[in-house]
């Protein structure tokens, strides 16, 4: 190989790596080396209509994860899409946050006890959507499992606490690929290792780098009908409870930073508004994220 050829080859290789940083994972090494249109997932449309919303819930990391060298993928997403810089979780410990996110209230819960201790017959985003929702819970032994086991934590799977979901067994399922994102609302909860709760931040970041590209490559995202929110249930027990929330959608300007104060109820309000649902409890008075993130 001549020096000129070697330089051309090297330049091509470097360009390919950069172009595929945020591109979907594939099973083919040849396909993986091909630049993808999802390499820059945001700022690809000025207007659109969102009919699908996906949440990914991570665990127990504060805003300090932004800029962390242990989370290169998460930070690349925040750089190329939108980031809420003043978002606050509502409670400690985990469970009250998940219930607040999905029902608009912590429902008086102040612990992480199992669903048997907190059966909830209250309106929630799942009941609002009837059968048009799905939860993917990683490492869950069986559908709609109400018992914590292994690396599966029932407290991170709010649908199993609600007693008014007759289709829970059909819609609250173990995480698997390929992802089916056809429902109006999809909630994805990694296991207690991959959500950064019990394993290093780098482990959770690697998990994101596997699953987020699948979402970006989905028919729903490519048709500009899906908005993705990646957030944390709570931070590391600090009184401020400040968390990062990354917003990934075609109309979100690249590199957008929003300092508007938000809470978990803001995410619920934003989701219910996008899906044309009545606002639940705390969502009614929460600040919407729609205008700030150009949704």
C-alpha cells in the first residue's frame, strides 16, 4: 500500500468511526461500519406530530453524570440533542418517584416495599392508555412480575403496583430485542446493574449504547413520530434531588440546554399532552417541556 493510499484509508476509517458513534448496532461488521442517518438523531425536522413516547429510567445518579468520562454515550446524546439542566426528582427513595411519574402523585408511599404492600387502584398513565402501552423490564422472570428477584426490582416497574390494569400480563414484559415501539407509550427499565444503581456508571452507559440505537433505528423514530426521554428516578440522596433528563426527538435542536425548572410531573404532563390524555394530579400544575424542547 502506498503512503497516499494509507492516508486515504486512515481518513476513511476515522470518518466512519465518528459517523457511527450514535448509529444503531448491527449484527454485521460491514453494516456496522456504514454511516447511519441516525448518527445525528436530533435537529432533523422543524415540525412533526409525535404519537409515540418512550421513557428510559435510570437510577440514583445526580446531575454530575453530565460531563463524566464514565458516560461517553449519554453525554454524546446530550450534546447532539436536548438536556434539562434544572430537573428535580420528587422523592427519596426510588418507588415514590416511579409512582409519581406515572400517576401524578407518590400516593403516600415513602418506602421501596413490594407491590403486595402498596396495591394502588388509582388513575395512572397505563390505565389512561388502556392497552396502548408497554413496559420492558429487564431480567423480569415472568410478565407483570410483582416479586423482586435477582437483578429485577419490582420497585422500578410501576405498572405492577396498579391493580386496575387488566392487561398487565400482556403489556408488562421482559426486555427483549427487537424492541416493539408501536404502542403510544413505552417505558424501558434496565435491571439494577444496567440502570447504574448497583453497577458503575460505565455499565449503564454501555447498556444505553446498545438499546438507544435500536430506538433511533425504529420505524417510529425514522417516521418522526417518536420522542425519547432518558431520565433518572432520583439522585444520590442529596437534598436538591437534581437529575439530568435528555430529550431525543427529531425537532429538538442539537445541543439544546434548558434551565427551566422541571420535575417528574413535568415529564408526565409533557407525555400526556403529546398523547392527548387528561392531565393527572401533579401534572396539572407542572411546567410542560413541550415548548422548551420544540416538541
